[in-house]
């Protein structure tokens, strides 16, 4: 089929394509989108049309395939207007954890040894204040004071706004007992 004949046949088929598209899509705008996509695909594939065959049937087949391709794609998509689902899939890069651990180790190393010892015993090793006091050979109140001063100093040294705001990490030992354990061993 010559280019002018193809173009005229294509334009002439638009009303029929719109009616067929509306049988698939109840929304007129979506039906028009289907017709537009069909026209683009038909125009780009005009060399594959065999002259002498049913032109409208060829166009209707393209429209039907476009509809079902879009339908399959839409079934796999998740409606996420506020990007809430998308943001829940995000994973922080591992290097941040490594850098946080390096910062924590450095800050822990700056604590006085008695505070560091009390913090590691209570926070990392899970000893009670009484057990830590017995291990250190001092009063329970002294251990509590050392742990409190150590935690406050870590917050100050790390300068983390989440720690200062009282978020879930307000207790540096709760930052992960594994983190403190790694620090104590390293």
C-alpha cells in the first residue's frame, strides 16, 4: 500500500478504532490513548502490512495487543501516590554502617577507661548494674553514674541529631549491643 493510501486508510479507521477501544476501556480518555498508541504502532510498522489483506482487522489486532500489554503491565504496578511503598524498599548503602561504626569506635575510644568499661559491661555484655559493680569492685551507684556519663559523652562526641532528639538511638548502647561488642573487641 502506498504511503498516501496508507495514511488515508489509517485516518479513515480512527472512528472504528475509537469505538473498539471504548469497548475495552470505560474511560474515554484511556480509549483515546489506546487509539493513539495503536496509530503510532501501525505507522511505525506500516512496512509489515501486507497489501490486499484486511487493513481494519490488522489495526484492531494492534489495538487489542496494545490494550492487553498495558493491562498486564498495570496489574504488576502498585499504586503509590505518596511514594510510601517505594521508600520502604530503599536500603541504605553498607558504607554508611561502616562509617557509623568507625565513628562510634573512635568516640568510644575517647571515653575515660572507667566509663568505657562500665558501658561495655552493661550495654554490650548485658550485665546488670549489680554484676558490673561486683566485677569493677565499686558501688552500684558508681556504675550507674559511669554508664550515664559515658552515654551522655557519646551523644556529645557523635553529635548525632537523632541521638540528641531522643529518638530510638538515644541510648548509645541500644544502638546495637553488637556495635558495642565489636568496639570492645576491636
